[in-house]
């Protein structure tokens, strides 16, 4: 009868494992430990095993392996009173397991039991805690990566959508003036407004789609626009109003890292957006992107004023605002610098330099 009790824990583990999705690994581990202790007490009452009873001993070793595995899984899965109770229960069960044999008797053997349980249970405890720490570190890293990417998407929303919307506003204002005097030009402006609106909606759709990507470690992002897209950007800006844009940016500039090129594009987008907002009377905007030795220099200058005081204001930089403050932080992360200020009597200049090597 006592030998049959050696099957109690393996059978209970098999049944409990099938129910782990409902009750959790910690509950299965605690129940298995309690059943093991009860089986040990039953062996005491029914008659202890002798060395000749080999198959109960073999099954008992399987029981110990299952208990230690459950201990590791329980400590990895959960932190709290339930996992601590399960750990203590399994530790006690492992320590009492040798007492099922008649050879164990006396206080010396009792102390040896606790030593046996500690030696076998301690590695499982340490492994479970270590794995739980790795899991928590990974979860924090994934959460931080998702937050950083969502902040990046917020900057995208500001940089690109705001640019399109400001162009729509400028063209709508011009359209109202031309509607009475020149309906043909006004109709052309409204077509441009429609095109800019569709482009802004497409940017919004992409951003919302990426923000909803919660089932992956991070939203996948397509290639960011770079120096090759500056021509189409300045052309759209010039078409949306009466400002002339003079672009000096050779399309073929090899050796420029992707992140530097994307940041340069963003700087030009933000500078042109600020021209619309703060310098509507500007007639000429000069955009120059040149490689100077081991650095890329971006200069955007207009002749009609610009934002009030220079560069990203201190409060904005501390709040991590979008605009120039967000771009300044981005440029500094690449090892460069960004500054803005008056250029001449009424002009405004934005200047950024970024290293191309050893960032």
C-alpha cells in the first residue's frame, strides 16, 4: 500500500498541468507540494520503504524532479505570497521525501533531511528567481522601446502632418482672395489643398496604424525620407504660396548615414513649416545641405523673420516638445548641434551640423 503512494505526485502533476491555464502554475506547484507531504505522512502510517523497494525509489526520483521543476516555474511565473507559500511547501516536501525509507531515524538524520532539501531546492529557487528577473528586464525593455517609438511617431505626426496642414491653410487663404478675381487660379489652389489634405490623411493613417501595433515588440516603420526627397519637398512648398525656394543640396552625396539624412530632412521640414507660420511675408527661402569635411551642414534661411527667441526655448527642451526643441535633442543625440536666430534685419536662419563618423 505504501508503495502505491509513490505515484500520487506524478499523477497529480499530470492532472494539475492540464488545469494550469485555469488555476496557474503556482497553484499546481503548491498542490503538488502538499500532496507530496501527504504521501510522505501516508508512507509513515502504512509502513516505510526499504532499500529493496527499487521501483518506489525510482518513481520517487521522478517525483523530486517534478517538484523542483514546478518550484522553478512557480518562482518564475509570479512574485508574492502564493509563490512563496508554494516554494516553502515544495521545499518541505523535498526535505521530507527521504524519511519514507526506514534507514532514516534519529535527530541526526532529521538534520540531514533539511540539508538534503536545501541542497536540492536552492538551485531551483535561484534559477527561478534569475529567470523571473530576466523576464521582468525584458518586459521593461520592450515597454521602453514601445514608448520611445510612440514618441518618435508623435514627432513624425508633428513634423510631417503639421507641414501639410500649414500648407493647406496658406493655400486656402490665398484661394479666398483669388476666388473673386481669378477663379481659374483659385481652382488650381483648391486642387493643391485637396492633394495636401490627402497626404496629411495618409500620414495620419500610417501613424495611427503603427500606434495600434500592440501585438509586436514594436511597430515596424518604413524607410524615412532623406536628402533625395528634399527636391519634391521644396517644390510642394513653393507651389503652396508665393515664396521662392532656392535649394542647394546635391542629390548624390554618398557616405551619409541614413539617420543623419533623415534628420536633415526633418530640419528642413520644420524650418519651412515655421516660415509659413511665423514669416508669411518671406519672399525667398534658401535651403543648403552640404557635406563639410566629416560633418553635414544644414542651413535654412528666409528673409521674412522667424520664431521668437532663438532656437528651442529652455522650457520646451525640458518638456521634450516637438518643433525645434525635439529636433535639437535629436541632433544632439547624433553628436551635432542645432541653433536658430536672426539673420540680417528681418531674416531668420536655422543651422544644424551633424558628424558623419564616430557618432
